[in-house]
C-alpha cells in the first residue's frame, strides 16, 4: 500500500535516472519514489522532460525508440497535477515550475541536483534534496 508521499523530480534527475544503468543514484531514487509514494509531474514538467529526453545527444546512451517507450511508460506511472501557483523566486526562472508543482501537489520533497533549486531548501517547508539525500531520508 502506498503512503501519502508525493515527490517532484526535476528534469535532469529524471533524465539521469533513465539514461544509464538502473543502479545509478538517480535511478535508485526514482524507483524508491514510485515504490514509497507518488511521483508527480505537471504538464509543463512532463513536456520539458519529453523534449529534453528525445534530444539527439542522448542517442549514444539509449536509442530514440526506447526513449519514446520510456516517456510513454513514465506517463502511466506518474500523477499529473494541474498547477495554478505562480512562483518567481528561483534565480533560474525556468526552475520555478518545479516549485509551483511542489506547492500545488503538496509535495513531500523536490529531488534535484540543480544548485538554483537546492539553495532554496527548504521552500515553504518542502525539502529540496539531491537524489543521494533522498535515498537516505526516504
């Protein structure tokens, strides 16, 4: 039975989880998140992940056809949450969408390696942690 935990993973963490071995820290964090709670995305964060994940620079790691399957599989595993919050606090404003999602999803934490987000830890009492810290804490 799943617990009432909701996790937001930023785009780079998700990309890292799917590109290399399933034993990487990012991959282990991803699997732990879906086993212990709910991974939440917004349409905006899902679209960003999809756009980034199909970039040709990743062809040498995983063929495009497999990446397309991963994108579809991800869509079936995550909870897509509508976002209404407007937050403009991150020094890289492209990252505000993860804060907005975390607030509207009532997230347990945000998982990222991005210093622009990590410096805001905690944000409105939502911890912002690395994948390695996520594995230790949750």
